[in-house]
């Protein structure tokens, strides 16, 4: 019972993060729960339903936001197939440590570059010119380790400056990736959904409705970009602590 309450408390806290940035439950929750001794499959069955529920509620709220249609096509072509490959490989090999090292380095680089306006503009141009490559690695990393959100955030911020468009884009991509993971686990790995997995869904939706949406609404565009940069650094620190 104590272990279940620990997971629910983590879902409660990280639901605020995901309400703000579109990612968080899987990105932070996965390495933290693995660090505390949870099995990878157990982690996924707790976090995926909660993450999907928040993403779907964000898609509903931002359904009127205009997004880059060409990017959507590239996402389906370059991200989804390799995501499935990554999920398959994750069931055969344990590469989470190596992926984590790669993600930490990428996050620290992104944080440093985003901290200086001249470098930030160059990073945005780099991502915009090489979106298929970033989408490919995002799908692979997410399939292997659940940490594709670490790439998704910088990609979305390079495409959009408006916080509504950033969140709308991230939530749509994240919902698709997490849903594919979840369906794969159910139909190909034979995992079962239990009642305590669904309690996390209720917690996540309540947190977003009563707290997350309000915090997002009252955060200015400028402060949102600052918070996003802090989010990138915190992500790197959390993953780094897991490695050490």
C-alpha cells in the first residue's frame, strides 16, 4: 500500500509539470521510479494512462490552435515507425543507462544554448532545418527509455514561440507516442490494466483541472519561456542524479 501511495504522490506532483509543459509524468516519473526500485513494466502501467489522460485533455482544450501541418506529416513518417522499433528493442535489451547519458548531454547543451539569445536563434534554425533527424531520434529515445519528451520540448519551442501553440503541439505528439506505447504493452506484451492504475488517471485530471490549467493561464509568455528553460535544466539534473 505504501508503494502505491508513493506512486500516486509522484503523479500528483508531476501532473502540475505536465499541465504546464505537456511532458513530465513519463520524463521525470520513469527515472525516479526506476531509481526507487520499481520494475519498468510496472512504471509504464502507472504512468502511461495518467500521461495520456492529461495529453488528451490538453488536445481538447487547444483543439482550435493552428499547428504546422507539414510538421504533423513529418512526425508520422519519421517518429512513429522508429518509436515502434524502440519499444520492441526495449523488450529485448536494456539500454536505458546509455540513453540517459545521451539525453543528459543533449539537455545540458540545450539549456546553455537557450540561455543566450544569439545561440538560441541558431539552435532554432538548426532544429528547423533538421526536423526529420530530431523526430527520428525522439521516437527511438522514447521507445527505448520513455524520455522522448526531452527532445520534443526543444523541437516544439523551435517551431513556436507562443505558449499555447507550444503546449498544443507537445500534447498532441505526446498523446500519440504514449498511446502507441500503451496499446503495444496491452496487445503484444499481455499486460493488464488494474483498478489502481486508473486512480492515477483521476489524480492527474483533477490536478490539471484545479491547479495546472490556472498556473498555465496566469503565466506570461516571457515567464513561460524562463520556466521552460528551468524545466530543461531540472530534467538534466534529475536524470544525472539517477545515473550517479
